């Protein structure tokens, strides 16, 4: 049966990448060197020779640690990642999830992906494994896609997920870091997902599943601490929306969001 909107949107990951909250993972600010949110991770083009040692990368991206005030119990969510390896071959680890304060977790997901750069800007091919721990019934997925900076301010992602039950979903997302005055950065973001077939036990219908759009304004105090405030809009679509209505759940929500973005290398 369908689940509440906030939970369903996490079952179909914004975040990375992609997160639902998917996986909206932008890892640098588009500012001068003195105002950049974190050092830019440079990728060697696939055809270039890679030297061992100096090109080693170990980085942590706390893209979202977010509080969403709402009627009843306030909600929270997270979207964090780590990257390690060399200039041309890396391991990408990520987790995303959400819940309500004083209540159980609504969703917990983890991914382990091989990451191979395909452009000097930072766009990377990724393949690997995703495991959903909450809710039940649990799902395991094979993952294939690309994500990264199409240009310095524009971050994009496109992923396909094939579950161990043979269910296929696809997700697209993009967001843009727009520098404003001083250390302020405005980030518009959008994400959508579609399913190849109905998955009634997860409340998912075939065709377009949801669309999510957000606008977040952050202030970079330091690489490790960039608080933000914004608004996030979510809407279930098509058969998924019909399943939600039949279960008495909302199909559209708009929330204030307050959070912190961080970066470590």
C-alpha cells in the first residue's frame, strides 16, 4: 500500500546522489578561490596517464543534515557521501535517510559504487550496489549511472536501479550553485523518478513517480560548516499519486528546510 509522501519520496531516492531526496550532491561553490566551499576535486581525463601517490583522494561530503518543521512531529533527513581512491578509479560510499523526531526511522539506504571519471569537469560513470534497510519489504539494487559537474556550477545525475525482484526505476536530478553577495550561495534543485512497472508493496505505480524541487540559500562560514535555509516542494505523479490517494495519504507537500552542508578532505 502507499505510504506517507515524505517516506515514499525517500523510498525512491533526492539525495546521492542521487535522493530522492535522492542524491543531490553538489560538492563545490562557484566562487573565487578565497570563497570556495571546498577544494575542487580534479579528475584526470581517462586517456591521460595517472601518477600514483599525489593524486590520492579522501573526501567526505555532508551534503545535507536537514530539519523540516511541520505539523505534528518535526522531520529530519541526511544525505552524506565519502569518496576515496586515485585520479581515475574511486570508491563512492553514500547513505541517505529520514525520520521524525521521537519516532522510528522512515527510510535508510546505503550505496557502494565504483566511480570512473569521464570528463575533466568531474562527471563520473558509476556502477555498484544499493541496499534499502528501512522500510520493509527491503530491496537490494544493482546501480548504473553518471553524476558530477557538467560544468563548474551545474551538477547533474542520471541513474537506473534494478532490484533483486526485477523492478526497474530511473532517476534524473540537477542543481546549480549560484553565487550571490559575499559568502552566500543560492542553490535551486530539481529531481524526478519513473518506474517501469507497479510495485504495490512500496506504493509505486508505473510511469512518472514524483517530482521534487527545492531552493536553498546557504552561507559558507567554513568548509566544514555552511548553514542554509530554504523551501522544498514534492509532488507524487500518475499511478503513484492514485495509490496514495486511495490510502488516504497526501500527494503534495511544501516544507521549510533548515540544515548544514559540510566538506572535509
